[in-house]
C-alpha cells in the first residue's frame, strides 16, 4: 500500500523590501512521504523569496518533469523554474533549456562537495542562479514545520527572516552562481 502525502496548510505573509513585494498567500503544501521537513521548508522559503501571484508549487519529488516551484505565463511557457536540494547536473541543464530563468537552492550536508563537482558544468547556462542556504538555517526552518502554520517572511538586504511568532530563523543565502540573462 502506497503512503499518501501529508498536507500542510500555511498562511504565509511576505514582506520583501528588496523586491517591493508585500502579500499574504494561503498555501496548501503536500509533503511527499520521502520528503523531510527540512526539504519542505526550503521549498516554502524558495517560494517566499520569489513570490508572485503566478508562482505555484510543482509536483516535486513525485514528478521529474516538474520543478519544486514554478511560474508560467498565460501561454504556458515556463518563466521561472525553482529546484531545491542537490540535483544532478544533467537535470539542471535540462531545466535551463525549458525555462526563461532557473533558480537552484542548494542546502544540506555535502553542498560544498556537490558544488565542486558540478560548478564547471553549471556555470555555462546564462539563465541559472545557484544559491546555497546555510545548513544551520535549513535545519532551524525544519523545526518550524507544523501541519497548520502562520508564518511571516521578511526579506531585507539579501537576508530573510522566517518566523512563526515565537521562533525566528535568520537565513543569509550565499550566491554561488548568478544568472547572466535577466
């Protein structure tokens, strides 16, 4: 018998002073049975850092043809493809060919080694941005995970703060590779 996804309901208020984006999103996030709270919360942070009215969660781990988060235009063209984790170089290059912009949020143990292995190949696509999240921050975000959450994400000067009102996690992403094409 297959295990079902666990459903999380999230009210996410975003105050992104860097982009001038201020909104509250009512989100339903399905966590795949093999997905950790840490990975799910990194997906949520990736959503917050690129939030727009058109941004949506993909099928994630259950589909190789969809990203973790994406934005499509009215024609169905993929404007933004967001992956989290340490994907294979081939999969990232394929995403770069399918979307106008690709953002990859790398996190967890082994990130430094992974980047050493893929850096040369992933520096070629001009529409790819690679961002490393500190391991302590991604683990601290996992502690915020609840089946029902009210979270606030504030972004200023490249740093994000994610809070549930009681606990706050400060996340200072490290840019590993910047896209050269807007």
